């Protein structure tokens, strides 16, 4: 049982990236418009985030330095600050969306308007970050998010035409333009490989006091958590492709994207899926809020983390508190949480190389890593992804403008 | 005979985390380094500088000026300086710098605790209070290291050579507080173009992966040179004027820079040429320079 709990950090991190509010809807939307023709992007994203998280987790375990320490150390104070501002902006935007998402799940469960739930969700999330131990937090919300596996069950129960889904893998629907197709490819990749996942994962490793001896645990976290997250996002897309694509319906709300789960797995399925959505978005709320504190503290060298008492990391907790307040205020303006994440995914794809490069460099630096530097395989794959991420970053914003954000 | 430890200022020291040896608490970043001039006219590192007054000028621009201005406004002294941690307190230089001495606390942390965190229930009480002393003033004549980076370099005939990419340091300076030798400026890595940082790819042997990144960084900095301190004629805020013509400069051979090697050694060992093509010793993270005793 202990071994099961050991990988909850990876599960919580991955769910925050793959099945948080933005991706839940993005996956369903992509499934309903493009069928399974963008499934390959999820696979590319899973491999990429595994590589990225494995390097950053290994660095955290061997040298005790989390990701934003490396960003500032290798890129210097100026470029580091640019990255900090971009990452913090994306973090708070995503945090706002996740609070909204958790409130939307509560609205689906109770019928009470989500805006009334927002302050409560934000307060409970902050209390968890203020008082609950890191390991307890990651276990509870990592395991609760597993309820989303019901999407896979639902897909099975729907009994789709597997041959048709297989055919869609290589055949994008003819009525969608190429720029739109690539815009959604970038949004999906940005959703899979978000910077806040590695901020949270590497800082979480430090919170759990990983050392060289824990490298096996670190790898297990990566290899269980992220593929599981990717698998779930494929299941969601598959459900949407089965139910919505044949009738040309487009998904853009949370309740619509939950429909296939209800059709496939019945009432219990629907209850489980709403619970799962709440757990995943609430977990993502914690992940993004803590990441905003981690990044600022690590850039300036402040004491951070939940492994010390709040008064010993006063600046860190002040930043987290301020982040939660700003995000809550943002979502209370009735801004659409799903639209917010769609944009923040694309921005985070554009900012990603600034975080990826220093991690790749330091994973090769024996001053930090001793014998645990990247092997040939990691470096070959790391170089391929470096090129890929730079191309994606350059293309992200122009494509967003050209396609009017995928319309 | 062990050679004195060599470091690159920007690569190994600047922007690294500072940790307290007692409780492993995170203290600050190395925002800048303070220099004093030795009896032989060669500058050596006397202290780590931390806080917005050290970081602001390095960030530069509106944001950097704002950082400095706000801090100066809030501090009670006439001419406030950054937080100073004497180099003699540094016991290890690795992926972080470990310091001893009494625990210190930055002003912003104290402020955030008093006004934001302490009033909230459950913040955890009765933690050992760190000392709340004001930062000590820098000694007269102290300079900072960061302005040397990106400084223009011209040779004895006024020919432009390039700009400083990193500062070579060597642990053979005067004794600090009687416990360890200071890191003394040994020379400069001068790159011919404005192509940014070296990212650590100047080190060897062979250099670190991934290969394509190394190749790109080295290509951008081809034609780099190492200027030993004895070749520096005049060092001012505007640039470095060398005492030799450009053709007499040694090329900087990538992958042969010997850094991070060797424990801190007694004064007077070494003193040979910088570009000795010896093999780099392992250099894991453990190769920190311990205290001399």
C-alpha cells in the first residue's frame, strides 16, 4: 500500500496538467470536432512531459534544487525575470480557471450557481495549503482524481466502432482547416506540457525530501502519473468522438462534456465523474496556487515550502494567499473559466522553452548531478523535444491570431 | 601538490541559492559579489551581496530601478546597502552555497511575517527568532563584480577585442578571517560578439551534452579568448584596456577550462599559466571547497 501512495505526487501533478478544467473541455471539444485525429499529440505530450518531469525530478532529488532555481541560475536575473513574470501570469490565470472549474462541478452536483461556490472553494483550497501536510494533501487529491477513470469505463460501455476510431487516428475531418487543426494541436501539447507541472513536481520532490536513494520513486511517479493522465484525456476525447462527432455537435461546456459518461456508465457513472472533475480541478487549484508561490520564492531565494511552518516561510505563504485572492476576484468578474484556460494553454506553450532549456542543460551538468547526468537516450530525446518546443513556441501566438483562437 | 580551486563567477556563484548550514534554511540568492582590492592591486571577493539593492542594478531597466528605489525609500538609513554575507562564512560551494554563522533574516521576510502571517491563526508559534540586526555597511572602496560582466575589452593598440563573458576566479587570495583564502580574480573570458551567456559549456573535458546545444553555444562564441589578469592594463567602469596587443592573447580553448577542481589549497601553490591543458578531475557536486584549517 505504501508503494501505491508513493506515486500520488506524480498522479496529482499529471491530473493537474492533463485533466484540469481547461483540458477536460479541450479534450472533449477536440474529440467532437476532430475525432481521434489529434490523439498523436497527446502521445507526444505524454512522452515530452515524462522526459521533462523526469529530468527536473532527478535534479531535485540529486541536488535539492527545484526548477525555478535552475531557471534563474542558468538564464541569469533578466531572462529569469521575464520567465518569472510569464509563468506567474499563466499560473494565476490557470488558478482562476481551476477555482471556477471546481465551482462548476459543485454547480452540476447541487444546482446552485457556481459563482456562489467560488469563495468557498477558494477558502477551502487556501486552508488546505495553510494547514494540511504536503503528503496528506497529495494523497487525498491524487487518489480522489482517479474517479475520472470512469471515462474509460464509459467509453467501453458506449461500445464505439473501434475500427472507425482507429481510422480517425490518421484522417482529420476534411471540413476543418489546417491552421485550426494545428492550433488545437498546440493547445493540446501546451495542456500536456505545462510549466506549472514541473514547478510543482520538482518542488514536491523537495517537499518530500527526496534524495539520490529516491530516484526509483521519482521515476515511478513520472511513469505512472503522466501516462495515466494522458490515457484519461484520450478516453475523454474518445467518448466525445463517439457521441458528438457523428451528430456534428460541438462541445463547449462542462455539462456537455460529462454527458457521454452518463450515457455510457449510467447514474453512478455520472456521480463518479462529477466527483472526479471536482477532485481533479481542486487538485489543480492547489497545484497552480502553490506553483505561484514556488516560482517567486525560488527566483528571489526566499524560504519556501510546506515542510517548514508558515511563519518560517512568511513571504511564500503571503504570495500564495495573494495569488488565491487575485484569482478569486478574477473569476468573480464572471469571466468564463473555460475560455481563460484555452488562452493560458497557448501562452504557456509559448513560454515553455525558457523553462525547458535550463533543465536540459543542468541535467547534463556534473557539478549538479555527479554520475546521474542524462544518458544518451535522454539527451537524444531531449534534443528532439528542444527543437519541437522552440518551433511550437514560435508558432503558438501567430496561429492563435490567425485562427481567432480556433474558431 | 594540489592546485588552487578555480571557479567562474557567473557560472558557479552568481544567482545560486544560499543555504544556512545549521538548519538547512534557505537564506537568499547570490545577487552580487563584493570585491576589494588586494595589496598587489588584484581584486578578490569579500562578500556575497543579497537583496533588492544588489539584484536591482543587475536586472536593470525600469523594473530594476524601481526595485532599488522602493527599497531605498523604505529603509531607515541615509545610504542603505544590500545585505552582506562575508565570504569567510561560506563553507561549501556546490549546487548551493552553504554558509555558517548566526542565522540571518531578510527585512521583507520579517515584514511579511509580522503584518500578514502572524495574525492568521495556525501560523506556528515560538520558532527560534533569527537576529534582526541591520545589514552592516560595505567597507570603503568596495566594488561589485557584476559590472565587470559584459564590459568592453580593448587591446593595447585600442583595437576592440570583445566583451567579458565570465570572470575567472582562483582561490589563492588573501586569508579571510584567518580561515580560508579569498577567491581572487584570475582573468576574463572574452567573447568577440554579443552572443550572451556561455551556459557552462566552456568547461571540459569535451564539454557536456546534449551535443547540439553545446555545438551551438560554442559556435556562437567562437574566437573567444582568455585574458589573464597580468595582461590587464587598465580597468575602469567603461571598459578594460589590455597591456598587450590582441595577437598576443591566448585563444580560449573550449572544454579545457579547469574549473571547480581541487579543494582550497594553501597560498602560493600554482601560479602557472591558466591554460594548462590538464585533465579535469571528476568534479561531482561534492567537490565543494571545504574550509581550510
